[in-house]
DNA sequence: ATACAGCTTACACTTAGCTCTAGGTCAAGG
DNA sequence: CCTTGACCTAGAGCTAAGTGTAAGCTGTAT
C-alpha cells in the first residue's frame, strides 16, 4: 500500500508542502523514490506520519519530534530515551487536558453572566454588572 | 488594588513585553496612566487579562480576542455576539479535550510497545516489532 | 509532438506572537 | 547633583511552522 505525496497528504490531512517540509526537516527517514525521483510513502512512512501528527497536534515542537526520529534511526540502544520522551509527553498531555478543563470553568462562569445579560438586554431590563473574580483566580 | 506593569506581569505570568504588546494590539482598553505616563493596571484590567489569558491559552488567536474587546467597548448592543463567541469557543475547547484524549490513546499504545521493548532490551531478549496500526487510524 | 498533470528542488516569503534594543523620561536615594 | 531603577515609545528582530514560487523533469493522453 504505497502513496504518492498527494495521496499521503490527503490521507493525513496535511498539504503537500507540509509533507515535503517534514521530509526536509528529517521527521521522516529515508523516504523512498520511484525511478523518476518522486517520493513513495510506504505503510511504514504512513505510520510514522500518524505518530508525527499525533505528537504535533498535542503540542510537541518539530525539533523534538525530530529528536525522536533520530533516536529511532539509532536503533535499540535508544529505546529508553524514546520511552521516556513518550512518558513525559503523556504527562504533558494530561496536564493540557486539566488546564483546558480549568479554563473551561472560567468560560462557563462568563457564559452564565452573558446568559443573564442577554436576557436582560432582550427584555429591556437593567443589565447586570459583570461577574467578579475571586483573588486567587489571577 | 492597582498594579504597575511589572507587578501585573508577575501576577499574570506574562512578561512586561507581552503586556505592552497586548495593550498596543488593543486587547486591553484604555489602560490608565499615572502622571508620568506609566501604565496603571486596575482590578478591571486584571480581570480582563485573566480572560485574555484564558482565551489565549485555549487557542484563541489574538485577533479574535481583540474582536471581543472591541465588542465590549461598543456596549450592550454586542452582548449577543460576545455570548455567541464564548459559546463557540466553549465547544472548541470541548473538541480540543476530546482530540487530546484521542491522541492519548495512540501514545498509550506506543508506550505499551516501548514498555515491552525496553524490557526485552534490558534482558537481552529479542525486541518485539513495533505495534501496527489499523487502517482507520490514519 | 505536444500539451498537461503531477512531481522535483532551491529558496524566498508569510503569519502569529512575542521579544528585544535604542534612546529617552522621571522619581527617589546617597 | 548624580546615579539608579522602573518605566516609556518606536521600531527592528526572532522563532516556529509552514506556504508559495520559479524553473525544470517525466509519463500519459490527444
């Protein structure tokens, strides 16, 4: 199951430009070429791309992803650092989720206010003053 | 409870540069000055900053935050669009959380593999081949 | 045979969001 | 009086992550 760059881009929801950029940056290893020099994305490349997208979409910078790729190329003696990087990144994602939830609480409180305020506005009643924060929120 | 720019920056975990940048960009409205021209951040400014940070940290671009500020300055006739923006942003955050959780599942599967692989490596056993993806994962 | 689609490279450009620098003002302390 | 520290503005510079362009090659279809 091989893909041209356009097919790979479509499947991964990336642009052709981005795929070439990732290749240039060394996030993919040793991408094969057909006899006229066009890239061939194999199943392995696609699996690596899945991981790259996963890491990128969870906030890992390209340079760090490249580190992972480099380690992968170095073989089994880098299994531990790769494992550690993923462990740390997992913790990072869990923190991101918690942070988002925390921010959500402020948005929800704002929305409570806007709900009341909109209602008041629509009925020509006096608009309530904006919700206040407790000191520990900033 | 007023703050100098340095105090405000500290409290908000931003740099002075960033605060001036936000002011320049119009994310804050009408920041007061003392008699020698130095910014004074009031409680209201700090509350707005809290919201700005919340929106920014949940992925809202600066330009969109400015739109919100602009609407706020226009008064009550923009209560509805402001409400809608926050509603939409809330949905966006919920989607982000779901996406992170989905990505977490791939990381977890990778970690399962790395666990086994590290164990095998440490005991000089044959390293298992990397976990495979089902087709619908990319 | 020629036009076209799809690929190639090298390299310049863009955008967001800061971040820093230079040069200057101002108030307080020695 | 002079220095120090905290602030000011205008504007340049930086980083990350692409995005786009120009010029050129290749394989297929008319």
